[in-house]
């Protein structure tokens, strides 16, 4: 699809196709399930904390935070002009689109 070409392809020969494609817009796959996933993660963290499994609770909370950043990237990608699943680029794109500097 056009989004994958624009975000992952590189021109090896001839003229680049990407400038002739419509603006890349990822499908909001993660965003659609975000609320339910975070509610499920919250319940899991609470249950694991009661059981005394703080390491497992931290792992679930970490997963939820990563998930939220990647979902935010889906929303920011079109305005940012790039897409990544790596966490730091997700944070930078969200900050840039919201107009707040990364790291503040």
C-alpha cells in the first residue's frame, strides 16, 4: 500500500515513486483498541500487585506505555510526515504534532 511504500521503501533505480503518491496515512489500528487494552492492562496490574508480583505488574505497565506511544504515532504520523514503531521517534512525532518540545 502507499503508506508502506512511503514509510519503508527506498529508491534503488530511476525516479522515486514516493513523491507521486498521496500523503501516507497509517490505518489507526492500535488507536481503535487503545481504551479496551489500557483498561485490561490496568486490571492486570492491580491483580498482579495484590498477588505481590511487582515484576510482572511492571512488565504489563511497560507494555501499556509502549502501546500508548505507538497508538499516538498512528495519529501523529500524517502531520509529522514519517512513521516508526520505535519508541523515541514515536515520542518525538507526538511532541512535534502537539507543539511541545520532546523531553519536557
